[in-house]
C-alpha cells in the first residue's frame, strides 16, 4: 500500500488499517500482533538502543540503532513492509553461551521484546 505515512504511525489503528490493505486475507489476531510489532519498532525503539538478532548459523548479532525509522525504496514491497532503521553491528556472539531463558525467546517467530537485564543474556 503506497499510502502509509510515518507521520501517522503513532496511532495503532492507522497501522492496522495499513496492514489490512497490504494483507487483506490476514485474520484480525495476526493483524493485531503485526500492528503491535510495527508500533513498537517505529515508536519505542530509539537511536542508541541496543538490539539483538539471531542468525541462521547459531550466532547472535548485537548492534546499536543509528537512525530514525524510514521507508526504504523498493518498488516490489508495500510501504509498511519497507520500514527500516539503520544499525551499527558491534558484536557477534555464539548463542550457545546464552541462558536457556533468553534462547527460548529468540526461537519465537516475529518476536519483538525488551531485554532489561544482562541475566537474560548470559544467565
């Protein structure tokens, strides 16, 4: 959907409407979950926040957000699917050294969560 405007993204209902336009066959539960993730990505994460993302080779990338949210240029993807923030990747660690609690969260599909204590990283 080419009508998505970042300026209106502080409203979850606006995000839901954009997601429905881009994914008309998705059910309300899925749209609600996606809207929550998009909302948090745009409105909660800030420049300087540390982020973690797993890789397919059993590593965990650690980085810092270095930009505000922007819409990437890509003619094949709906605007709401092109939301980006620049990241400076600073570290790569082996997931085997992480606590079991943290690893369980990494295996959840479409998870977007906050890590408040280093305990969750290293047990």
